[in-house]
C-alpha cells in the first residue's frame, strides 16, 4: 500500500506551540515507509515566528515536519524571492515548481528546485509536480519578483514528462484554488490543493482532489491503490512534545512575551474571507487608523490569521499572531470621490471570494451602507458627516492594499504621502497598550 500524507497553508500554526505539536504528532503516527509527505504551499509564511525570527522560523518547523516534497504558495514570497529560495535549498523537502520563472529560468533552479520529481514508495513510482496561482504577482503586490506561466499548460507538460519517466501515479501540488481546471484538462491521478477554503475532497473526471484545512488543523491521507481518502483532524492525535518545545522557544526568541492587556471574552478570528464586520477586524482597523493618524482606516479579511485570542491575559505575541505580516502602515491622501470608490470595493463580490451579502474587511472612522441586491454603496460617512467628493481625506491602510490592486484598485502607491516605520502588528500592540482590548461590532458596515 502506497499512501500520501498532505498538509497545506500551515501559516499560523507555527505561532501555536500546542497545535504545531499535534501536527507533528499526527505525522509521526501516520508516517511509515509506505507514505510520502507532501506540502502544497504557504508552509514558510505568514506567521509571527517567521516575521520576527526570519528564516530560522520555517526551517525549524520544516525540520520537525520532515516533508518529502513541497511546492510554493503566494505567502512563501512574503519575505522576498531570496527567502523562498533559501528555505527551499536548506529544508529537508525537495521543492518542485512547473510554472514559476525568474530571470528567464525556472525559479530556484540553482537552489535545488526541480520541475518534477519521481519517488519510489513501497514499490510504486510516484511522480510529483507543483503549480502556483497565476495571481501571484497581484496577491503579493509585485514583491515576489517571480512570474508564472499558465498552470494548466504546465500541468499537462509535467504530467507527460512524469509518465515518460515511468511514474505509475502522478500527483499535482496545486497552490491556486482553480484545481478543477487541471483535473478536467489532464489525467493527473491526485491533486493536493491549497490556497483557498473550504477543505474537503471530491473527484472530477477520474482525478481525486483533496484540500486540508489551513493552519495545520488537518491532513489528508490518500491510499493510492484504492483511492480512499481520510481527512484527519490533528486534535485526535497525541502531542509531540519536541514540536511544542521548539515553537515555545521560538516565541521566547521573538521577544513578544509581554502581557499588553486583558480580555473578558475571547475574540474569534474569521476562518473565511468575506466574514463581514468583526470584533478583530474593527480592532485592527482602529489600530491602523490610529497608527497612521488618519481620517479613515481600512483592513482586509485576507490579512487576518489564527482562530481565536483567548480570554484572560493577552500577550504581544497573541495580537501579532492575528496580523503576522511585515506590512507597514501607509497613509494616502485621496479625494472624497476616490475614498467612496475604495469603500465600495470592500464589497466581497469584487474578489469573487465572498457572497453578495459579505464585506471583505473592516473600516475605522467611517460608516458605509450598501444596497446588497444591487451591489451599490448608497451611503458613506466619515466622522459622522457625509463624504464630500471634493474634499481631501487621509486614509491609512496596510502596505499590501496600497501596493496591490488585488483588493482595492481605486487608490494606490501614487496616493501615498506617509509610510510609518512600524509594522501593522506593532501598531496593533501599541494600540492595545494605549487603549486596552475591548472591541465590539458597531454597525460600521451595513446593508439594506
């Protein structure tokens, strides 16, 4: 029996020592000589551990997880292309990529990154290749400095090469969300997906598709002979103490152990984009506006991570874990007309990631009302007064929203008048020290 064990989008699990210990424990229990451990991207970042400690964060974690093959996700480029190449070179996994290019060559060609690989597992030749979302440049705001070729074309070519090389089974690691297109266009046996929710498994045109939960909450086990898939919840497995100890040491090294406030009630972090107005979203948007000394602040759902900030003492690390990015606050100078357009673009439908009754983020200093059926903004105020299209307003956003038009296209870097030295997570920590932690949902974003 030849089996695949797959995880993806580990992201914030590095910031939760016990959760990481359970992930290691799950792999310890399910791994054997007949199993191949695969990662489908976003397994370097984002996490506070990575943001503060740099490359030592993901390398420590990957050494403990000991995957066989990995591919690249968009967040693996949060700290630049050189960071991703170095992790690929020094981690225990062989990194594969069939559609990433840099300087006219396959990305990471000098760092051990391969187009595809064949592994012999329990008498079965398993061919593995990887593809990354073609929206890489947009979702990284151009920071990746890496281009993508069409993933479907790359998948067809890689599959042919692997069959020619003698692969009995071909597996695609797809960090792109549009897995179904590859299933329909190829004869790939298994697609191990990532990048988007929800988790689950399905079959399309004879190809099995699996996608585990992000943050290391689950792994998929696939029996390649029978096609049977099992979705393992890591909470059902014993904790590997060496994983807990490693992540706790990383937390101490990060220097964020200070208690910065208390919570009477826990704060849940949404597990999907387009969750609408939330307590954590309001808190971060308030911190961004305060940190930029601006009229309005915006923070997007895609920049929130983790599951919950527990009641009781809250540490700097707890808060940073909710926004574990290197983004600094940008302050933009915009007309009322363009501010109104930016607020309108917070409609979840703009990204295709949310239904028509969802907002993709939170605002501070403003209140907006839209007609959900028509998808139109019908009212917008700043400081309680209607937005005047001819007036100028200061708008504070994380650097990602300024540099990329993936979420908001109405404003951008050309509007930037100030960039703060502190990251968003540092502003959130400072805001908690100054004002405490007691966010509420306040009907800042309504619909009729």
